[in-house]
C-alpha cells in the first residue's frame, strides 16, 4: 500500500467515525434518549434502576408514561398522564373520573391487591380542590404515579407545562427479564 492509499484510508475512517458521532448526537438529543428510573412512585410498572428509552417526538395522550423536568428539584420525574388540556378530574371511592366518566386503571390492580389496604389506594380529590382550577389548562398536563400511596405528583406540585416534558417512555431495556413496551 502506498503512502497516499494509507492517507485516503485513514481519511475515510475519520469521515465515517465523525458521521456516526453526528448521527448519535442528533438521535440522542432530538429523537430518543435513555434514562434510568429512580424512586418507587411508578411501582410496579417501573422499579428503581429500570432503564428505559424515551421518544422525544411523541404526541402525548392520556395514560402515556412521560419523563419531565421535576418542578420542585433539579431532576426529572416519570409519571402517567391522567389529564389533558380541558379535562376535569376527580377521584371518588378509588375510582378515577375524567370529564365525569369513570375510567379503568388496570395498571393499579396489582398494587391494590398486594397492599391489602383498609383504605382507598387513591385518596378522594377533585382538580379544583387540589389546584383551584376546574380543568387542566391549555399547554399543561396532570400526572399521577402508579404507586399512588408513595408518589410525588400533580396532587402535590400541580400541572406540568408541556415544555417541561422531555418525552414519552416507549421501551424498557433493563432489566432484561422485564424488557419490552410498558403498559
């Protein structure tokens, strides 16, 4: 191999490596990002140290699981979207009502059974009692943790502004035994 061929080969490898790094940077910052779950507020859906991928371009719907900048500390939280703009929200006798309609919450069943509680898993509240608002404001969401007994969520810090949302959890990749799309 001539000296010129070696230079071309090295240059080709450098271009490929730089291109790959740019792609990784763009994907991580604008499309998908890995994150680690901390705390117990989403148990049993997610446990502490679960590793998940979030999609930063998802349209957020009711019952999606989102990651957002924590409003009360320099961190982020992972919670389930309960209320969208314009929604009224109430919990009465452990039943979630959105816009006056009772909602099923199958993701809570395991926790309710395993806790054998002598009280409601989710304490009664109305949106107005918690926030002073009748409905979720535009450009905001209302979130709750799946572990309602041990979750710092919209019941404590209010609505989450859309611009605070980092993305929607799309996939758990660790632990391997629980790998897959969250429910």
